[in-house]
C-alpha cells in the first residue's frame, strides 16, 4: 500500500535524473606543482545550478586559518552531503587536520543579510527555501593547528538527484609577501 502512495513522488525524481550528463571541471584546483598564483576566489559548479565558492582564508596568528564556503542552491533543488568532514590534506596526500565548524547558516537571496538561520552542525542535506530564487548556505570553519606552507581543503562530496558527484579540492599556500594563506593555482 505504501509504495502505491509514494510512487507519484519518487517517479519524477527518478525521471529527472535520466539523461542528465555532467562532467566536473577542474576537480583539483592547483594547475601547477608550484601553485604560485594568488586567486581571489574559486567557484565550483555542480549539476542543477548548485555551486560552492570560497575566498582566501583568514590567517590566524598561531599558523591556523578560518575558511568560508558559500553554497548556492536554486529553488526546488537539494544536495545530500556524503560525509560531514572538511579535510585538510598535504597536496594530494594524507590528512593533516579536520576543520572545525564555527558557524553554518542559511538565508534566501531575497532575505536581508541580518536574517539568517544558524545551524549547530553540518546538516544532512542542503535544501533550497521556497521564498527566494536561491538559498545561500554559508559555512565558516577553523583549523587551529599550524598549517603547512601548502595544503588542500576538500569539502564533503554531494549526492544530487540520486547521483554522487565529487567536490573540488581547493588548494592553498602561504604567500610570504602578503603574510597570509591564500588560494592558489
């Protein structure tokens, strides 16, 4: 009996995933082994208009850093996190640290920036609100351990419309002339 009532809800989801092709672009951000070029920001496009972007982190006095990631989810879409971990690794190597959650909040693009809903942990999924064209999900993370001169940070991968997608590995290095960590390519 239950299947008969839920089938009309599941069928459109299954059909919408059919025939959809997506090839991620630049899953690994660094384009050169030196990764010597500063980047002001990086945006990674996922299917169905979902994206994640970031800017250079705030370098902490103890050698750690605070990172901000912004996810945009269009109305009617959702993305299921595959894990809850934001891992910091040596370039394409072992884990150095797991970033700690500082804040995670959401608001629709037509809501005032002061009106946000804070969430105490990384949620299971990002769902777009119904009142705006897109919902902004903003996560702030902190690594208190001293970071190496160059490292990668990878947000959790997503499942979107029943398909699993990799997430970009964002690449960072310390820029001595700026006395700060930054995104690099």
